[in-house]
């Protein structure tokens, strides 16, 4: 005669990384049930995993050794994309899914110019690519030298010449005819210099002609009553 003993088999529970969570002896014909800590699976750059309370293969009554592997739902990770101006100020921050190429949708970045330069938005650095981690893109700009208007005027305010596209830092040159000023009864005038010293351009500027004055001389004649010249000579105005 014999004593009958129900055989037991090894049931192994495995997590999402292939690591054994638990091994136990379960009698033939019994349905095993996992009672350990919630299974986990290490996240990747692309996915985060959540145990969905299922195992593969499906849990069945024990008829031999069995291994059950935890199953997981995957969620695509999102990362922070920061758009910054070149001075470090944040223009926009957004969450973007792994593998997606982000696109900036805010107002066009700007950079304040100065007397010498103006700036125009050019591109982002580094180059915008598919998201794989938190990333910051910084605006870059094209720099252009400012141009200014140089006006050359005569003493009476009339414009002699205008140069509208003189670059910052350039020393302007007058290319017109030598300025003139009509003589008056007292003086003759000769162009001498520009009232503002000519210097490298830093903004719109006006130069005005300035003159040296020379006292005029007149012919003075002393004549007799019959018209004969007794004496003749040059005398300065006012003498």
C-alpha cells in the first residue's frame, strides 16, 4: 500500500528587467498568486513603465515548474524644452515628447541694438533636433553695422551735400564743391573749416561751413573840379 503526496513545483516571478522577484513552491493543481512588492521596470530615455497587473504567460493551475514575467504599460517620456534669448532670459518653456522635433511658436526673438550695431534673429543653438532629454535652445543673431546720415550745410542752413549711408566708425568726407559765402560791403569770405570737428560717425550729424572774413578795400580818388585825379589809393572799409 502507498501514501499519496501531491507534488509541488517551482513558480518564479520575474520583473520587467528580467530579475527574479520571488520563487515559491506551489502544489500541483493550485493556482499561484503573486504576493510580493509591485514589479518594476527601469525607465529609459524614451519610456516610463507602469505594471499593468498582468503576467506572461497567463497564470494557470500548476502542472509543472513555471515562470511568470510581469507586463507593463509604456508611457512616452516628456522633457523640458527651454527657449532662451542670448542674454539668458527665458522666452518660453514647454514639455515635449521624446522623439519629437520641437518648434518655437513664440514671438520672434529680439536683441536691442546699440549705436554701432543692429541685430536680426538668425537661428537657434544648438541645432534643433528630436528631443531625447531636457534641452535649452539659445537665440543667435546676425550683427549689422548701423548707418547714419551725414549732412553738410552752408552757413545759412542750405544743404550742400547729404550722405545717408555712412557706417558707424567711418570718418566722413565732404565731396562737394568748396563752400562759398557772398561778400558784403565790409568783408570778403573764404571757407575755413566745418564748425563741428569731423570725427568717426556715431550717429546722425550735421557739419556747417565756417568762413574767414577779410576786410574789403575800396579805391578812393581825390579829383580836381575839372576831373583830373589828384590822388588815388586803396583804403580799408571803415577807415
